[in-house]
C-alpha cells in the first residue's frame, strides 16, 4: 500500500483561489434556492473526550436539499453562473458514481430540461434508481469513473448537451468545473459560522478527483488567514492519485480500482485544482475500506450522549481514520507529526448519507 506523504509545513504560497466577493455571492446564490438551509454541524463531545481532543465537529451533508449528499452545492453554483451568459441548454450530461449525478438530474428537473448520466461499472442499483427518480436517463458503462467522464463528454458534444462535471478535461475552457469547486466552499463557510467562536485547528477532507477538498480548503484558508490550520487529505488506498501526485510533485494517475468508498474511486486528479491541493495540504493519507467501516459504525452507534449520524461509505472515512489515528500505536508518529493534542479542534465532513441503504445497513450491523 502507498505510504502517507507529509509536507509539514505546507507551501501555501499560491494566490488566493477565491475572493471575498466570490464567496459572498456564492452564499447569496445558495440562500435563494428553495429548501436551502445550512446542514447540521454536530459536536461529538463524547468522542472528543475519548480521543483526548478539545472538540470534534462533523458537518452532516445527508441533510442537503433532500438529496442525501453535498453535491448540489457545486452543481447549483455552476449552473447559476453559466446561465448568466448563456441560454438554457436543452440537455445536461454528466458522469458520476451516484451523488453528483443525482444533483445534476435534480437541477435538470427543476429547470425542466433533459438529463443523461453516465455511471461506472459496478454502480449500486440504489444510486442508479435515485438518479432515475429525478427523471434522468442513466447509462452504466463497462469502465471506471474516469473513462465514464470521457464518455459523458463525447455524448454531450454529439448531442448538443452541456457537460456538468467537477473535474476539468484536457482542452476544456468551460468555467463549470471551477464554479462547481467554488460551490463546495459553502460547506466550509457554514461550518465556520456554526462553530463560532471556536475555530478548527485540524480539518480532515476526503478526496476522489479532489474538487470538494479544494473548494473547502480554499475557503478555509481565505477565512482563517493567519490562524494555525492543519489540512489532512484522505483517499481510497488502491487509487490515491493525489497522494502520488504530491509525492512526485506533478499530475499522476493510478490504475482503476474498486473500493467501498465509491465516491473516492477516482484514478485521475482534477488537473485544475491539483496545484491548490499540493500547495495547501499538510498530509496525504491513502486509506483502506476498514477506516470508513469503522467511521460508519461509530457514527451510527455513538459514544455517550453524542447523536447518531447516518454516514455512507464515502462520508465516514474521516471519523474512522481520526479514531484510529488517536488510539492505535501504528499511527502514533503520524498523530504527533500532525500536532493532534488535547488543544486540537477537529472538523470532519460527512459528505453523504445512506446512498446505498442495503449496504449501509449490512455495514453498521457488523456484517
């Protein structure tokens, strides 16, 4: 398995990715959407005490727009900006493991236009059905996620559709991928407001292509300028294309692989945001499925008076890894290197709920 990669302190010499005006405009966009409300920020006091930390907070994105995941933040922001200077398209096209495609289909339904979603082989039937339930046509490919993106791009070009993807393709000059990344920043802005007067000292972010982690990290660095902040990136171990890119200092891809963390099963990082990730993060951890299994079970069966949280396979890895990092001897050196102490305030993001309900139930019941 690929080893963790540390760059402490991180470089953080690049210009700011988001301006204050962009972030405030983003909040206005999201607040105008029917059904918008900040998702809960839950304080896990018993977990923090058991791990010897000052506080642990987790953002519960299963409550976002009734879609069971955070992805609508990016899609809605991108389409808002697109429609400011373009006519309404007749067709939206995208590739997804589930959550992003459902958000695109949701937006297409609200706009009254057609939608076609490409999915990688092995996609869960529950995720397919949730997208079809928004009125979209789903095409399951014989390939992995990254090839599904290329198939979606080709289909959009052939049929005159608009590709709504959160990763940039070679030669693509569209603003949509970058505006989707900007949209994800709302999670960070909400969390900081909800945490006041506390501020996070350590933030754990999971990554597939890295777009969500980029958007959240950029917003945090903008708002917490000058404050001590450690950013930790987590990927599915067989892929971990961002960790490999960090180690090599340039864009790298890994072989396709399958893990339970479907939303993280990406072998190619977003080239548009990779510089930010390599610039901003302190450490990169390739992690096996066991960490998200641990996280899912802990959030479903919490300690003490902590509330239960429904967190899916791509959402709970931060919780499971944090618990392992603070309690298992094999992680002692990493814990110390990251500066996790009884003064640390940790922020986690549960990015999805039970998007595959049958698998979720099997996991939390210990099967």
